[in-house]
C-alpha cells in the first residue's frame, strides 16, 4: 500500500504540487497500479535471461560527424523568459 | 617506511572527463566547439530533449571510453547499455540524465601513483559513459539569486566518469592521483584538459570513526587538495568534540575554501534508474584488440624507455614524462645532442623556467634549445648566460643568437679573464691579504670582482682557478 507521504514525495520529485485530497486519491490509485504489476512477480522466471531492451537489436551507432544545430531563436521559441540568448528560469537553490 | 595514516583517512574520487576532442556530442551531431560561442547555439532537438527526438550513440565516444579503460588497466564488459537517471533540475531539459548504471563499459582497473610511502596502487572501480548537463548561471550570489540563466551548449557532451576505490590516504595522494590521471588522458589524446570544465571532481572523504561525505563542485586539482584537506579537518574536529559525521553531500566553495552541507531530499533510489528505451544495448568487447593496438605508449612505459634508451636519471625521466608534450620535446632534442645533457637542460632548466611562468612547452622551440645547448657545449657562452638566454626568449622573444649578441653574452677569451684577474689582485690588496692569511671566503669576493669586470661573461670556475693560480706565489 502506497502512503500519502510517498505520493507527496513522488510529487515533489516531479515538482508537481499535490494537495491533501489529491494525495489520498492518488495513494489508492497508485497502489492498485502497483498491485496489478505485482502479478508479474508471480511468474516463474528461473533460468530466463533478463530482457534489457524489447527490440532485439544491438550496436546502433553513428559516426562522429557534425550536423547543423538549431538557430538560437528557434531554441528560445518555447521558453517563457529569455535574457541575452539564455533561457531564464526562476531562482534555483 | 610505511605510511601510518593515523586518522584513517579514506578518499575516493569520481572524475568527470569531458571528451571535448570528439567532433560531436554523445547522442547527437551537435558540434563540441561551443566554448567561445553564444549561448544555446550548439543545441538540437536531442540535446534539448524535445518530444520525438531520437538519440544515437557516437561510436568514437565509445571507442574513447574503451581506450581510457585500457589505459587504466580495466576490463571491458561483455555487454553494456545506457540508463535513465531521473531527476528534475533545469540543467537537463529532459528530466533525466542518460548515463550508465549496473553495466558500466569498463571496470576493475588500477593506477599507480607516487604515494606517501612510495608507489601506491589506487584501484579503479569503474568508468562509465554519460552526458554532460547544461550550464547554469546564477544571477547574483547563490543565496540571493534573482534568477538562473541556462545555456544548453554543454548539454549532451560526452563524459566519462572514472570512479576510484577509497584508496587515497591524504589530500596529497588525491592530488597525485588526479595529476596522474590527467597525464594518462593527455597521452591518450581523448580530451583537451586546458578547456574550462574538462575535468571535474567529486570527492568521497571519511576519517576513522565517521561516515563519508561527498564533496561536489571541485574544478581543479589544487581545489581538490584544498577541499579534501578542509573536509578532513572538519570531520576530525567534529568527532573530537563528540559530534557525529553523517553521510551527506557537501558543496565546495572554492572562493572561501570551505565545504557546505547541501540539504537534499533526493536519495539514491529516487533517481529511479531504468534502461534507456531509446538506445539499444552494446556488445563492443570485440573492439578491444584493435583499440589496444592503437594505444599509445603510456607515461610509466615511456619513463622506463627514456631511462634505458637515453641513460638519463629516474628523476629526469619522471619530470619529462609528466607532460607528454615535454617528453616529445625532449626526444627531439635528444636526437640532436647528448641525451643526458639534453635531459638536464629540458627537465631541470627549461621546465623550471616554464613552470615559473605558467607556460607550456609549446612556448619554446626545440631548435632554440638545441642551439643554446650547443653554444654551451662549444664553450661560446657560460651556463649562466644560457639560462639568461632561455629566460629572455620566454619573456621577450627573439632567437638565441639575437639575445646573445644583444646582451653581449659571448664568452670572453681567456686572456681577457687573465687581465681581469691581474687587475682585481692589484686593486683589492686587503682581500688578497685576507685570502693569503687563510680567509677562504675572500676568494669568493675576488671571483665576484673578476666577473664584474668581465660583465659576467667569464666562466666563474675558470676565474677562480686563475685567481688561485696567480695567488700561489
Ligand atoms: Zn544536439
């Protein structure tokens, strides 16, 4: 069972504000998701190689060749605030 | 003599090496040449983490990682892959850092350093690949900042993080380890260590009776030594007063030379590492033989070869190989003149003068030093004058002959010295009497007078011999 504290902590990790009522609601819902996934633990995986990637391919590389970057003005299109070509964010501690 | 390590100091280092010699970043084709560029001009959808962007691994970055691993005597792992390390901070626009977790590309290595009590082995736990975050600039001081400016040009640069075991027992050993690491990386030519931020260090420090603190934000070798020294003192003082040293992350304030506790609510499991679904696993251990073939001669091997090939001292060989550029420089000089004489001039004299001026060996040419050493060998200038020529070229430029001519450094002929000796004896009766009466010191004074008369161009040893000879009767 996921606790309200855990929900708040996960919310903080994602920098999402969660109020008390929401936290209680999410605790129940997240618990049921985890329980659902918990069924996977019941599968016998003895002697089965772990899967690290669902695509059964290896070694995809590119050569070390420069391709054009974006224009600065395009980079800054989505930012709320900018200053001298920088993206401006609120004060960070 | 065995180093006792009375405080049980244990230091382990995590060194981030930026592969800035690559043409492109770790996962995209953006150029790595951003150091003098406008902010946010070397970014693309991949390094900005825009939706739908697909990263692809730079093959040469992987080769560099294997190369570094081999130089650190590591094993190359059979299969390796990337993970996402999730954290929410504006230096990475994606909300996670692409890094390696339980399958680092290389591990189980070692580096031999000059320890407190002779050769000392520092074990290398692992080295893994990851991407560099962007650069944050706080407007105003960190406490009273009005906002943060972000430049993502650095974001996505290939980093190799080299993690050591806590095998260093003092700040000095940590410094030596960093110097050795830099030395090896320079030999490998995988990065330009002179660029800002090319080698960044986190230090795990503990003393007997306490837990370890991780000190972050160390940007120089000297800074590392200072940060660790401070941290050891802080922990010892805390324990002495009956306090407890807790496991925590601390920030090194370079300007003040102190470490400050960074309260963080994130624990290791909060990073929620999981395999990066956008990148497929790698099996690259079969690249190893070809890469090993290309591996250059490394510092320890070069040192041994210089000693056996040129018959120079261990000390000179160490000094020469501590910088590959100096070693290469030396070998050019040693091909032209007596290698042992060359050893003294390059390792002792030239390197000393360069260090004093904080210059690299690129500031001097092999042709010039060969010419200068030849002038001494042919008895045309004194050793002292030769040093003067080196200094003058470093400070003001010019060629050796120009400096020699301009300063009138060509050695004066023997008869001029003989004349100066006679004059000196005639003009300094008191000193002569003192010397004849047994005051050896007076001879130094007389030699000084001869040198003064010849404006330093006489050979001091010759002047002394002539004086002694003249005063025998
Ligand atoms: Zn990019």
